[in-house]
């Protein structure tokens, strides 16, 4: 419709211009009045200028419209009222197209913000970087995992972990790997998955980073629990009848006398009776031994409550006061902030801390200037952290890797379930227990909730 009106306007103007030229020719031949001839000439010039401006005006609006679309400048308006019906239609068409582009752009921006919100909200760390290491995207989860607020190039991660940077650079599209990163006294097991894609002229590598340390510990402990259930079941089935038979045999021998017709030798009776007693004693000891390990698979479900850590520390200090005084150990507590609170099972957490304190007491026996401390504060990720610290002989690396394994112990009379039990209690709280030790300086057990 706009093109049709535009064409009619052009035809009308050309006819009018042609008529004006014809009139000028007529006046020139007939030698008409000079004033009239001058007026006709001026009118012809006006018609030519008007026609040129009319055509150029359309081109100007078309150019401005195309540039607005090219540069996404949707603030432009095209008000052509008063210039004819064709321009009214053209103005309306321009405005409608601009409105459609504006709506499309608004939808794209909304979708982009939505995608950004989702990506920033997910719990898996995401890093997108070019092949030269330049980082283009770095979400909130990755910032928390690596404890870095700004990252312009992945090489800056070398200060955190050189092995992590090498893994990020070497991973090809579709490959996965597992990297261990030491974060202070906490060990992170990072599962890394890479995917490459082309974006215009550059290649982008998108890497997902997830700390699976807690999942690995949980699966490891589940495996130990299954093993313990099998072992305890089989041992109990075997030991129970042995213990019963040994007790029966011991009772029968008690009723035997040396005056028996078979003339049982006194020494023989004594030896058999002693052997039976030994069997019975060792069988009962083994039953108690197995029952202790059963505790690893029979922990109660935590009863969560909200309580101040200061109160818990005070109760623990009262329980340990006698043993600390008898061993001449200096004891201190520190809580920051002082009103720090925790949501957990108070009895189970106390059991873990008491076990760690008893281990520290045993490690410090006979040591001069012995010190034990309890510390509670928030870590870098805002989690409640409780630490038990002593200045004992420390733990060597070979032992440190095994101390949380069920049945492992370096003590002559230890059962090897204390720290394993503590680890399971922390797992029930969706937390973790770790150790950092400097031989002959100090040992720090850390509980993270």
C-alpha cells in the first residue's frame, strides 16, 4: 500500500512538472509576459527540488531504519505525518518493525538473564575460557570452590594448585579427570569434565568442577559398613556356639572327681578345665570385640537442634577438667563470634569432640608444656568449623592417610573405631572431619558442618 501511494505521488509530481515545462515552452514561443514566464520557471524549479527532496526523504528514512536495525538502536521513531498517505503507511511500517525488534531484543535479554541466574545458582562450578587461558565466564559455585572472586586467566590458579591448571589445559572435549587440591587443612577431590565448542571466530572450553570428596568418603564408608556387617554376622554365628560349648564343658568338668572309676588324672582334669576356661574367656572377649564394631553400623539418626557452641564447650570442659588437671595440661577455648550457634545433634557432636580430646590426652602423656585447645569459627565458605588442637608429637603422613579407616590403630589397646565412628557421625550431619599435622609441632582435627 505504501509503495502504491508513493508511486502515485511520483506520477502526480512528474505530470505536474511536465505541465509546468509545457507551459513555460508555450510562453516562450508566444512571447508571453516576462513576469508570468519567471513565475513558471520558479515553479518548475520548485517542483524539481520538491521531487528530489521527496525521493531523498524516503531514502533517508530507509537508511536510518536499516542503521537502527543494524546497531539495535530501537529508540528511533519515524513520525512522517503530514507528508502524504504513502509516508503515513511507511511510518507505520517502520514503527511496527521497530516494535517487533524491540520485543525480540527484550525477550533475548530476559532469556539471557534467566540463563545467567540458573548458571550462577547451580552448585557445580563452571569455567569457560579460551585456548590461551583467557576466562570468559566464571560462576559463583566455582568462586566458592576455588575461593577466588576474580579470574582473568586460568594460569592464575597455579598459586592454588599447579596440577589443577595442567588438568584444565590438557583436558580434551568430552574427557574427565579427578584432581586433588589441598585447601589449607582440607582436601578437595575435584571431578573435572571438559567440553569444547566454537563461538564465532574463537574456540571456547567449558569446564565443570565438582568437589566429590564427601561422596567418595560416603561410598568408602558404605563399603566398610557392608564388610563389617558380613564379618560380624559370620563371626557371631561361629563364636556363639563355641562359647556355649566351652561353658558346658567347663561345668561338666567341675562335676568330675578323682574318685571316678575311670581314674581321671588330676592334672588332666585341671588342664582340660583351664583350657575350657580359656576358650570361654576368649570367646566372650571376641563377642565383645565384635559388638564394639557393630556400633559402626548402628548409629542413631541425629536429633537436630539449635544450640550455642559456647554452652557445648563449657559442658565438655567440665567433663574433661579432672583428666586435664591430672595430666597437667593447659586447656583453652576460643569462639568467634562469641554467640556462634550450630544446628546438630548435641550428644553426637559432643561424643566426637570428647573422642578427639581423649586422643590428644594420650598423645600428650609425659610431655612438658602440653597444650590442648578448642576453637570454633566460620570458615571461608561460611560453614561452622570446630577444631581440636594439641602441640603433641603429631602424625606422620603414612599414618595420617589411614587413621579414619575402621580397625586401624597405632595404640596397643586401641580398637580402631573411634575416628571411624567420628567420621560417620559427621557424615550423618552432612559434614566432614579432617586432620592437619606438623610432626613435633601440632595436630589439628577439624570438624566442618
